[in-house]
C-alpha cells in the first residue's frame, strides 16, 4: 500500500494543508472538538444514514435483480425506495461535512478520504444514470423480466460501489501517513 502513503505525501505538498489548518480554527470546529458528545453524535447520524441509504439501495437493486419484492411491480419499489435513498444521501453529505470540519487536517490530508470522495461521486452519478434508465423502462419491465441485462449489471455494480464507499469511510481512520 505504498501508493496510499505516497498519495498522502503528495497531499501534504498542496494548499489543503493551509486550508485544513484554517478550518481547524473556525469557531464551529472548536465547538465540535470541545464538546465530548458532538463528534460521536454526528458519527451516529452518519452511520444511521448509511443504513438507510444502503438499505433502500439494496432493496431496489434486489427488486431489479428479481431477488425480492417480486410480489410488487418495479414501479412500486422504485417509488418507495428512491426518496429514502436520496434523503439519506443529503443527511450523509451534511453530517459528513460536519465530521470533516471536526478534524480537518486528519481528514483532508488523507488519501483514503479522497478515494472515498471519488468513489462517492461515481456512485452518485451512476445512481442518477441507473434510476433514469430504470424510469424509462418501468412500463415494460414486468412484461419482459428476462431482458434489461445492462440494468441488472448496473444494479450489481452500484451495490458493490456503495460497499466500497462504506469501506472507504471506515478506512479513513487507518490511512497510512
Ligand atoms: C460528501 C459526503 C461525505 C463526507 C464529506 C464524508 C466524510 C466523512 C468523515 C470526515 C468521516 C470520519 C472519518 C473518521 O474520522 O475516521 C466519515 C466516516 C464515515 N463515512 Fe462518510 N462522508 C460522506 C458521505 C458518506 C457516504 C455516502 C457513506 C456511505 C454510503 C459514508 C460512509 C462512511 C463510513 C462507513 C464512515 C465511518 C464511520 C465510523 O466508523 O465512525 N460517508 N465520513
């Protein structure tokens, strides 16, 4: 994992160092650091939102793959799970930014954090594309359930991608530095 170490070294040569040091002095950052319950509380919100985002994504993707929920049509599953997923993502972004502010240097000058952000961007763009394609096929889906191979592949790919984002989040604490 030398490359992770080198990536962190590279981050140390950027303006991220000054920027993160500047953020550390924000009153809100100082407030977060001086209240012992604050960081664990936002971490808990972050983790609960992961459960909602991943749970709703998994249930929709399993429906696409025909693994569960087949007693309801795809449109019902799509309308049920989609709002949960995007609302949870909003809470994740908000709580994630707060966690970032709580320990700016540790998180911003951290290779794994940026890998997680890149994977997250791919997962969000991929999910938008996936759901858009799904919307266009809701009418015909249950008529020809064996088709739509690209969307089934997309469901598997996105499930793996979200797992990698979750692993990346947990791994931030163990990035080589
Ligand atoms: C812009 C969005 C996000 C930002 C800025 C962000 C930022 C952070 C930060 C700073 C931490 C704390 C790391 C540490 O102190 O060790 C964290 C933890 C974590 N994040 Fe995120 N995050 C975001 C979105 C997400 C998403 C969408 C997921 C998963 C679907 C996720 C999964 C995790 C996990 C699993 C942890 C570890 C929690 C723990 O063990 O306490 N994050 N995130």
